[in-house]
C-alpha cells in the first residue's frame, strides 16, 4: 500500500482510507482509491494476496497489474486531510511539500 504511513503523519486519515478499501475489497479482488479529483491512485489499493501473486509477472508497472485485474474504484472517500493519505512525491515540489508537512508534526 503506497500511502503516507511511512512519513509518520496523516495516520487517522490513512486508517480511514485503509478501512474503506478493506470493506470494498471484501467483495472484489482489488479495491483502488479514487481521489477527490477523480484520479485513480494505483499505489493506494488493497489486493487479495493470491490475486496479486498471480499477476505479478503481468508487467513492470502498477497500471499493467491493474489492467490484468480491473479494480473496484472506491470513490466514496472524501477525506479532508492535509496531506491526503494518497499523496506521493513525483516531483521536487512534491517532496518539498511533504517535508513541510513532516516538519509541522509535533
């Protein structure tokens, strides 16, 4: 699960996201978070372990794995958190923002 838990902040909102994804995954093979801007967050998903193992050779990217097993898109999450639990660092600006959030923690 590629969420901000590793940064040590956004814990309550991360727990809420994980709970919602787990509930959705009870009836499907993959539950994938869709953020408030309607963007899929492929690194924030819950997979059935056997299904994930069966598709690990399907390609080199999360997108190729998700193409092999279409996910249930979980869109109900509207969590007001700063940072959002699905925030990832793709750019230097993202990394700077994450560091600012981390420094603000007590």
